[in-house]
């Protein structure tokens, strides 16, 4: 959290938060008393027009997510796009986002990379994995702890078991951990050790 972010969150009229309970812990820590309202993937479509209207009427809003950066695999894109369409100025304050530290920690090439976010859960998942098998850039994925083993196994089968990768979890938190190795080794490890927390998977690109 930067000093500037604290100042902005204290000065706006309202904070839109992905989960007001989660964000409330952080806001309380920094003595930020600005009112909050929920803004998440289940209500962003139906509340979008209302928030844009209120901004046009002079309200100053800030948007925060539970972790990382709004709009990056988190709610925020729809609101920023709609504001731009309506000539409303938006400003992004740099803050924590998991994909860049995970890439640096992986030890894999970082000069060219692609961010895939979350793979499709069902429809199109295997097709997308197959398409990425020939991707030559380092690939970055977000994954949930209960799906990481399935993902590693699917990537191993499609990319080859010796493809190098790393799994980072709980980045910037107390129990931060990065494990590196082949897709085969990582799958075997997580078969024996169920992970917890936010996970970023970084996978080497295909050899050129």
C-alpha cells in the first residue's frame, strides 16, 4: 500500500470493494473511514450504469479488489471501459499484482511473456491448453489451490513432462513460497502436498 493510495482512499466519496469484509480489515488498519459498497463479478453488470451516472453527477469513486489489481482477473474492466466511453477520467494507482513477482521468482525468461489469467474451467479448457503447447513465450496463469494439480497434469500431458515451470503461492504474504521444477516434478509434489492460498503458475515456452 502506497502513501498516495491511502490518501486517495481517504479523500474519495465512496470505495467500491470486491468484498467489503475483506477490504474492511485493510481500511481499518490504515484508519480509512470512507464508506464502502460491494462491487464484484456477480453484480458489476447490473450496477454499472448506476455507478457511471453517480460519477457523472460529481461523485468520486475508488475501486479496490481483494488482492492484486482491479481489472486483472478481477472486477474493474467493465467500469473503466464505461467511464472512458462517457468521457470520465480514470486513474490507476500502481500496487501489488502477483503475476510480475511470480515471473521474476520463477527464473524463467522474462523478456517476452504472455498472461493467460485463469484457464477455462470446463468448456474450451483442453482446446486452449493444446493451443498453448507451441507458445514460445513464458506463460503465466492464475489458478486455485483445488485445481492446480489438475492443471499441472493436463499441461504435463500436453506440453511434455520435462517442460520447466514454477508455482508461487501467497505472494507478498507471510507464507509466500515458490517451487520450481519440471511439470512432472511439480505434479508429483502437489499430489503429496495439497497447496493453500492464491497461486500463480509460470510455465516455460516451447523451445524455439
